[in-house]
C-alpha cells in the first residue's frame, strides 16, 4: 500500500474542477483567483456542484454544511479555494 | 477472432437480468461490476472500452446490469442493496467467474463473494454517494422555491421511497447504502487515480469520469485499467 499524501486545498479544488469539466492539467493550471465559475461554466449545474462538494469533503477530509453553501462560494475559483482553506484549518 | 459483444443473462429471483459479454478465446474471465446510479451512466462507455481492451489481452468479460437498472424488469424502488449483492453473486456463479473488478459504488455490491479475487477501482462509501444525491435534490428543491435539509430528507426516506436525482430509492436501499462500506476481502487489489491521495495498491493516470457533467470516455485510461486487470489476473 502506498501511503496517504497531504493535498493542499488549492490542489484539491483544481483537481476536482479538472475532473468535472474534463480539462487538461495545463488548462486548469491557468485558473486564477479571479477565474469565474458559476455562470461562466455551463457544466457547473446543481448535480455537478453536489458532486464537487462531496469530492472536496472526501479529498480534504472535511465536512461541509449545506448552510455554508451559497451562490457567492461558486462565483470565482478564489472564493472556492478560500472556503476550502478555511475548512481545512478549521 | 473478431470482437463480438453480446447480451447474455443471469438469473436472479426468478428473473433474467441482462449481462453484456465479450468472449475471448481463453479461459480467463472477469466480471466488471459497474458504479451506481448516475456514475454508472457516466462510466458506461468507459466500462465497455475496458471490455474491448480486455478482449485484445485475450480475457473474456461480463458486465451485469444490476436489478432495477438499465433494462431490468424490476423497478429500482423495489430493490435493496442485499438484492444487488445476491445478484452479483448469482452472476459470478452462473458464469463461473472468480475474478471480480468493481468500480466505485460497485465495490459495495460484491460482499457476498468473499472467496473471489477482487480488483477495486476508486471505491466509495455508500454514504458519500447518497450525500451527493441528497445535495442534488436540495439544490433542485431550492430552485423551485422549497427549503429542504439533509436531515429532513433522511427522515422522509425512512418512511417511504424518495426520488433523488431521478432515482426512486426505497427505504431499505437508502438505509443499507448509508451504512455500506467496502468489505475486507482476503484477495484484494485497490487501484485509484494518480490524483487521489488515499492509500492504494496501484495508480492509474486519468480523471474522474464519474464526476463529469456528461458521459465521456478516456481510451488511455480504459486501456491502462484493462492492462492492470490483466496483470493482476496473471496468465
């Protein structure tokens, strides 16, 4: 068995976005804090967002309350990373 | 020999369920157990691509439909996780398969085959799958002006079937899935994506097609999966 490796919130959000949108590593590496998500990316429908939240919980070992989730969270890539960082550090 | 995918059957609870089958001229045979719910639809093409690659490696493969899915005559609403476990066992026995490769939530349906050899791709807890589906339901409700919570939906599921992301899930299936985790097997190889940091026995390059907004394929990944399965099965 290979051991578990710590994943940074930024890397986890990037990896999940890449999986959902079917992007290459290079494309997702170009995401900046200002990159717009919800509204700009039609693939991010309610089912994709549900999958994204559950994947982040799983990959970062965090729990996300649905009360914490609002439209602002998915406005930009930076908002989502900041939220993930806040959850990881508690 | 040319590739000839065909439907065969397996019998479970006095019904015949479909099972996609690719025959290779070799005694080596493996059953692929699909992911559950939407993940199954998103990965169906990839599963069949794996079967095509396995054929090139001279391995016969079987991909059963779980009762209540695809063209099954029974409604999903009436199916339990125990049914799925018994159905997978029945398929393995009827087609004399001792190598089982299960994908994602499919790993929750192989518990009744403890003495088989198991290859498991990116296993997921039942509660994780249910949480995503409950979230989708909450988001859809919100769009129609309703406020629902996880706790409320869980309570509703105890008293009757619940429609989640287009699937009608009975109380027993809901409860069983919420508690379901991959069982320990004496012969087991767990394979994950390279981007997945959890412990594994092997890693494969590719991306999580089960998260994709629309069904997609990845031939490099399905070929790598088939090669890993072939290496695990040996000659």
